[in-house]
C-alpha cells in the first residue's frame, strides 16, 4: 500500500482549481502540456488546453531527492520563483513554490515531512543557494 506524500494544485484559488495527489513510489512524473502523456502507471498528466502551452511543456518529478520541475523545450517557457527555467535543466522545488506556465499557475501544495524539514541544499544543484560554512 502506498502512502500520500504530496499534492500539486492547478490554478489555486480559482473556481477551476483541482489537485493532483502524489503517492510514495520510487519516482513519479507529472507531465504538463496540451496532451496527456503517461510513461508508467504511476505517472500523472496535467493537461492545459491553451494554444500557447506546448504539447509537451514541462515535467514535475517527485523522487527520493524531492520535487523538481524541468522545462521540456517549450515555446513560451516555464517560470519558478519569477525566473524562467533553462530548458532541460531541473529546478528543485519546495512546498509553497509556484510554477507559472503561460496564464496557468501550479502550486506545490505539500511535500513529504522529511523533505520540508531539510535545511541543506541539494548537492551540486545550481538552483539552490549555497549555505556558507559556519564561522570558527
């Protein structure tokens, strides 16, 4: 039996809002685009039926290292924390982060407790700020 580890909310605060729940599996992909794309029975899709959204726009991954999002070479870009992502470069996400795709907002509503409590950045991850060493 799998357990719930997180939620993604599409269009939070809107009448059209809906939630995608993520269960505890080794790895899950949430594909975002104008078409549904499922590569395994654990995958999910968020279909954004708007012409400026690319067919295969972005992908959110939840694995043992946590959440990340990657732009898949979309025409109009994927934005996190006000910055446009470089296509093909994963960006680590935390609970409360918002992803912007054209006129859609996607909220990372919750993450596993062990991930929310982590204070250190992911190793070799340029999207996370470095923590300076303690002063001696």
